[in-house]
């Protein structure tokens, strides 16, 4: 628990840093969580990962799986992160960044972000692979 945390929301004793959500019939999903902070990871001198959330998406069985990461806009650590930088196409990198959505924001409670996961086509969400993980 952070001593500087002055938000009136109660701390959830059940929060484990992992969650599961099913999509609706139209493929939409929604969940509420904390925004993670950057963390050191010793990959190189003074290495920090940008704030991100890992996603592991399954199809109809465990053999249909997509693993990727969602980032938050404007993170100054993007240019230092080898994982983010391993996506060499700038347009593909942009697909990994969620967009702030004021309509999804709850006044005085939480900020909302929209991040569409696209499974096929030219705008598909980049995957974590052995080459870029």
C-alpha cells in the first residue's frame, strides 16, 4: 500500500494482479484495474519497462492463443524499451497504445481507455513472439 495514496477507494484484498474476462457476443470486453507503473528489469543499464498490461487471449481452446501488451499513451520510456522498440513498424507500434476515452471515464473514480484487439488483417494487434519478447 502506498502511503501517498489519498484516493477514497477501498483497497481490494482480492486483487492479485491477474484477471479474466469473457468477451460479449459482439467481441467487446471491459474490465477495471489499477494503472501499473514502470518497473526496473535489468536488461541494460538503468532499464525500465513502460507502464503496460499483458494480455493472453484464447480462442475456443488453449491452442488458439495470442499474447501481447497494451501500453498507455505518452510514456517517456517507449524509446528505451527493447520490447516496444522490437516492433519496427511505427504504425504497428501505435496499435499497442490504448487511447484515453473520456466517455469511459467515471467522474472522480477512474480514467477510461479504449484498446481494440484485432486478430486478423493489416491492422492486427502485434504479438509477443520469441523475436520481440
